[in-house]
């Protein structure tokens, strides 16, 4: 009877060991799956972020190009207008723009003073 109990004990221990090994293998497989999933999501995240950055740079560069073109075109037109209609004899375009800005500031200061005087 002791031999039969030893055999049953060994059989039971083998079943327990087998189950433990299956559980360890399943746990390891789950860890590997989780690591693989995390790595896949990180790769997707990196790819999407890179795409968004590329789009952002493209949009910003295009905006700067348009802005530079518009501002440059405006300045050329402004310079031609000042040269043709507003500059005085012997005065450069830059000097005329400075003079006009100073005159405008003086007019604004006078208007503000008049408004203050009127309020009192």
C-alpha cells in the first residue's frame, strides 16, 4: 500500500508541477504579448507624432513664405507710393517715411490732447 501511495503522490506532484509549468508559460506568454503590444503602440505613436510634426513644419514654412511675399510686396508698393506722391525734393524714401511717421505721431498726440481738453 505504501508503494501505491508513493506512486499516487508522485503522480499528483507531477500534475502539480505540470500545471505550474503551464501557468508559468502562460504568464510568460502574456508578458511577451504585453511587451509586444506596448512596443507596437509606441511605434504607432512615434510614427503618428512624426507625421504631425512633418505636417506642422510644412504648414509653418508655407505660412512664412506667404507672409514674406505679402509683406515684401506691400513694402515695395508702399515705397513706390511714398516715392511718387509723398516725398519731398532731395529726400529719400526712408527719410520720407520717418517724416510721415513723426507727423502722424504729432497729429495723434494733438488729437488726444484735444479730446482730453474737451472732456474737462
